[in-house]
C-alpha cells in the first residue's frame, strides 16, 4: 500500500478535522502518500483530489466542521456513478480509503469495498445513531452545545415564568435530547423511541409551578414531531406561557471537546494501521472506552437502542 485517500461525507461533525490530522500524520510517518478527496463522494466522482502533507493538517485539531468539506451526491448511488468513482480511484492510484461520516456514508463505503476497494470507516455524526458503537465523533460536542444553550434559556425562562421547549437534532435517535436533558437538568425529555404522555408532561409543569418553580425546560428530539404543536397543547392545558427554541445547525459547529479530539485521533491512527495490516471493510467504534473494529456490514445492521436505564433515571431526577 502506497497511497491512501480520505473522504468526509454526510453531515459534518466536530472532531472530523482531528481525525483527518491523525490519519495524515500517521500515514506520512509510515511513508505513505495521502490524498484528500474534497466534497465527499461528489468530489470523488469529479476528481476533486489533492495531495496532503504535514502542513495541510497544521492548526486544525481544534476546528469544527471538515477541512475537506462535504456534499450530497445522488449520482454516486447509481451504477454509473459507482463505476465512475471506481475509475477515479484507479486513475489516482488509491490503494485504500478511509471514510468519515454516518450511516449513509458507511453504505457508500460498503459499495466500494464490495467492488474491491479496501475501506475503513470512522463514525462521525452528532446524532450518535449508530448502534454498534457507544459514541460517534461529534456527539459529545453537540451535547455540550445544547447544555450551554439550556442554561441560557433557563435564565430567561425564569425571568418570565415560562416553559420552554428546546428542540434538538438527532433525526430518529433521541440521544442528544437524553444526554443534554439529563446534564442540563431538563424537567421533561421527549424522544422518538418512547411514547410520551402529554398529560404527564403537563402534570410536571403544574407541579413545578405549585412549588414555586419559575421555569420548565423540555428537551425534545426533532424526530418526535412538531415542537410548536406540543407547546400549544402545554400552554392550553397548563396556562403556562410556553416558548420554542429550535437550536438547529448550531449543534454541528464549534470547537470539538477534548473527548471528541482524543477519540478522533485514536480512531484516525487505528484506521491507518488497519489498512497497513491488510484489514478492510471495517468500521471503527468505541466500546467500554476501548477502540474496536467490526465488519462494516455488521456495523450497518446493528440496531441503535436508547439507554432506557438512563432515560428512567432522568425522569426520577427531574421530579
């Protein structure tokens, strides 16, 4: 193996740059050439590829987003697009590919692997929606961003005696809502994995108000439904003014936490070492604080489950 390529695809996640830095410097240490593929699979199809060196990754470990950028690519999902990608890989002499992203990105990497391209995948998504790993790169940074926002929202909610729904990202995974809701002291946490009882939420609002509480924070995952409809029903049933704050893409940005930087650095280093050892078609992850690797197909077929013990504990602590 002489030349490796790096792709970041799908939604960006804080820590991607730390992983890129780790891959590039580990590769150069092992006398390999490194090619950065820009704009995800779209850049692969269009040959947006440039050689990377030590200076390419200087001063990026603390930066959010991805220096290689990302883009959607519907063409890559077609047979013609896949063949085009394989031709570009051959033309540029890429012997192995390290792919950073989430579920959709992994599926693209699996297609390349099935067609003879050695690939290693690193989970980078703030959603933490990949079942085979305890954490994905970027998740903990997103949680910290939400917790900071909850603190600020609590201040203004207390001043006005309001309830406030904080809608967070995560698609159909409630981990951001669960972790940030617990860490931020939210009175209610609403996630897609658990049917929620509106009357129970309203009861908590009323009980809090009766004992003199001046705020009520509800962490709601975006996959649940319309936050404004939930707010309207709470206000109607409790008489408490209820506002909605949708944090949106602010959750994807910002400097990665130390945890994400360290995990990304470890995974980037491990991914390169696996390629050198002849391993391919693998997904990296973290279990019990140890970096693991499993078959990519197994990773894609492992269902994500909500930590129900943590969910029940959060309910108890918010009474």
